[in-house]
C-alpha cells in the first residue's frame, strides 16, 4: 500500500500497522492478530486500521497515528494497547472523536 494511502487514513484517526518486508511471517501474523483483537471505540463500527509492509522501517514493526510513531521488534500487546489508548482517534479530521 503506498504511504499516501495510509497517511490519509491517519488524518481521520486511524492507525497504520507497518512491518518490514523481511520481518518473519510469524511476527506479521502476530501483528495481524493484535489488530483483529482490538475493540472499536465508541462511535466506531470497527477498529480502524490499515496494515502494510514498509521497506524503510529500521525496526520490524511500527504503529503510526497522526503525529506519533511506536517502533518495536516484537509484538507486545500490553505496551501497544497503552500506546493506542493515548494516540488512536486523535487526529485533525478524526471521524469518531
């Protein structure tokens, strides 16, 4: 997915879940499972996210919201959920907030 596509989603309060194309398949599947486990916020029909490989990452994975980036080399659900709580749905053109 080209960056301009997921960047547009960020403007509306979504999160981009990015992974390095060389990341192990099991790590990518863990990231996908993490995304599927997220509950929608009040006013949302579903958790708003896009997931895509991104070759410019210096870490295995990243979560990107409007103005904020979380980098990691493994999926750590508790830390990632805490980060989302602080940064998800907080954008200039947020659809749910």
